[in-house]
C-alpha cells in the first residue's frame, strides 16, 4: 500500500500540516487505500500556535519505498534561519535518500528550505511562501525559484506556497493518483474549490465551473455527473433543489458562467472521450451511456 509520511518539525505551522493531512484523510473516506504516517526529527515538536504533539516516531523509523510521498510542512522562519535547523544534516541526508529511491518529496511553505539543504532544489523549479521567495533564491542560488504560483513539480520534488496552498498541492497529487472526478469528490467533501497553479494548465470538466459556493448549483452539478444517461430536463433538476426552472437556469449561469445544457454537453463529451479508449465499447453503447440519442449525434458533436 502507498504511504504518505508527514514530518513534523519544531515550530510547525498548523495549517501547513493539517491541510494536506485532511486531503488524504478525506480521500481515505472515499475509498483511497493509503497509509498516513507521522514522524519527527527532534523530540516533542510544538506548533507556532503552542500546540504540542506528544511522542512521535523518529524519521529513521519510516519505511518508505518508490511511489510513496514525504511532506515537510512550513515552520517559524526564525527557526529556519537558526544554526540548529541548518545542522540537521542527518535529516537532510535522509530526504535526499528518499528522493534517490523515487519517493516524492514535497514541501509546504518554507519547508522548501529543508529540501534546499538536502540538495533537492539544485537546477529545480520550486516555490515557497511569497514572503520567502527572495530568501530561498539567495540561500540556494542554483535553484530556480518561481514566484506567484501555488505549487510546482520539478524532477521528483513538489513545492508549494504554503498555508492554504498546501491543500491545493495535496489535491493536485491526488488528481495524478486517482483522477479528476475522485479529486472533485474529495474537494467538495472539504468544501474547497480545486485551484490550479500556472504550471497546471490541464482542464477538467469535473473540476471547472466549480469556483462558487452555491450549494444548490453544486448539487445539480453532482447530479448531472452521476446521471449522464438520463434526460435531465430542467424541471426535474429544479425540483431536485427546490427552485423554479427559470430561477435555476438564471442562478446556474450566474454562478458557473455556463448554461445547464452547455455544461451537460461538456460532461457527456468528457465521459465519451474516456470511454472511447476502451476498444470493447461500441459507439452505440457509448452514446447511450453518455445520454446521446444516437451514435450519429455523438460523432457529430465530437467532430465539432
């Protein structure tokens, strides 16, 4: 089973840690089989808010393999600049060894400095919190620090801007592992919208048109995703959320920038494109599953 290991440094920023942890915890709720583990490299770490963590296993106890992930969340900058942090050579060496055996190493906020001391940022595009971008570039001049970006992957390393961007990073990793539809469910469970960095330009109909917080529109979108083969007339959708057909049409367009029919057509095209990758499916079967009346209708729309 895949593992995701979180290193809890002294003076850890709580949201840098808790945000990504909650993403993977929610993914487990939806059936993703992954082990979540916690380690430290100093005894009894404490958060910047003063919350302690009790006894946690040392990082040397971690048994990580190719395909696993290790996260280093951010911490108090005064500690990052301190001699004790820079003297954690054994921990930095361990991070490098993880990367060498193809464990993906991820940092949140100024956790990127730990990756820098481990030699993982050399000739590598990376980022950190906007307040620390210049400091990261100065301390590791051979790195390629990118500003104004939520997260970025380069080589076998993920870095993020930190705080809430740690959630975006974890969702991006989850999308790579489980696909956009599964990630959409997790993001909705967390009541967040899955944002993308400038380096992540792939569009996904399952995640696009979701940058709003209207629960009725989200409910209609979820229903459409799960019921593509149905008629999905406006009256049925409106009754589902206790609105008039006219009001639902207006609110849906206002919140998503798309009409319900346009959105439904995009969903059907996306699902059809996925099904077309299976040579066992006939075009007639795919059309029926996606809610198209005929195979010819599907072919005409795909051609456009």
